[in-house]
């Protein structure tokens, strides 16, 4: 049996990165069972975006397409930590409602327009 070192490295890195909200784990599990949405960003990409927002000292962040709100939660967390404001755009009313509810469950709504 071949050992997949790339998968092992990704799993190791994933384990090192903090998950800022338990709601993210739940949303990621639910997402795997759905076929009506695009895949969301993962923890590694979420942490990378968080680092970039902080490093750049961003004051405004724009998200085009929220899906169910996983990326919105990551971006809003970074905005909270850096004092920035997130503007999120979602074309689907159904996904907008899902994102809004998921965002409210984390207490980050005040960082997002």
C-alpha cells in the first residue's frame, strides 16, 4: 500500500491551525452531504486569508459569493481581530439567508454588511 505523504502533511498542518468557531466544523460536515452548493474554503485557506488581512492592515474586505457562510465566518473573524469591515455579496437569496443565520450563530454579524 502506497503512503500518501501529501495527505499526511495536509492533515498535520490542518491539525495545527486553530478553528475559531465550532460552527465551522459543523458547517463543513454538513457541506459534504450537500450537492446544491460549491465547495467552501477550508481551514488552511481560511487561516491564510486571516493572516493576509491582518498583515495588510486591511480596513475593508470584499467577499463575492458567500455560499453558506464558511468563508464569511473566516473573513469576519479576521475583520474582528484587525478592526476591518467585511462587505459580503451573495446573489442567491436562499444562500444569503443561510449565510446570515450561520454568521449570527457565531456572533460576528456586526462585522459584516
